[in-house]
C-alpha cells in the first residue's frame, strides 16, 4: 500500500527525520502538540496497527522506546506519552509526545507552530541522542 508516510520513508516527500532502521522510521509530526512530538511508522505500510503481525509490532515498540528515550533526553518532561489514533493517515503510526499531564496529549489542543529551522534543530537534537 502506498501512503503519504510511505512516500516520506522513500524520501519522495520531505520530512524532519529522527531515526530509522531496516524496518521502522521516525520523523517529527508536522503539526505537533509539543516540541519533540514524533511519529514512528513501519516502513511496510499497514493501515491499522493491530493488523500488524506480532513480531513486527513488538519490534516497532522496541524502536519507539529508543526514540522516546532520545526525545526525553532533549525535552525534559514527566514522561513520553504514547498514543495511536490513525484516523487521518492509513499507515499505522505511534505518536510520541513529551507530557507533564494528560492535557498535553489532548489532540483537540492548539498545535505548536514551529519554523523550518526549529523543526530541523529539534530533529537533529533527537537524532543525535539515539543510542
Ligand atoms: P492520525 O492519523 O489521526 O494519527 O493523524 C495523523 C498525524 O500525522 C497528524 O498528527 C498529522 O499532523 C501528522 N502528519 C500528517 N501528514 C504529515 C507529514 N507530511 N509530515 C509529518 N506529519 C504529518
């Protein structure tokens, strides 16, 4: 299946890349709830996250864990909140958002406006902290 996120993974659409391995890809959400809001996707597109085969889903979570640690190292917060919505883009993705309270991960909130430079700096900082 070809999705906007598949095009991002292939480099056909630009993104602020944070990390990748052979199977997964992480990049900044373009309409973030907070600085550091990152999306983790499997390179192989599946619409619904719970249709992903067990081993792949487990590996996706381990990859998300690494990314979450790198976000937290740069954007101090109580925790990195994790959510899956998936109503907009039919390519399973995990949202990782720095949070200090439940309201910080409320998608009805006004999003943070960032410049191209700010997005680049955030992505670079997180990318350099990936272990
Ligand atoms: P949902 O499918 O409901 O989880 O929402 C899709 C999310 O993807 C939203 O938070 C969007 O801001 C984000 N998004 C959509 N297109 C892009 C893109 N080209 N680059 C980065 N994030 C995107």
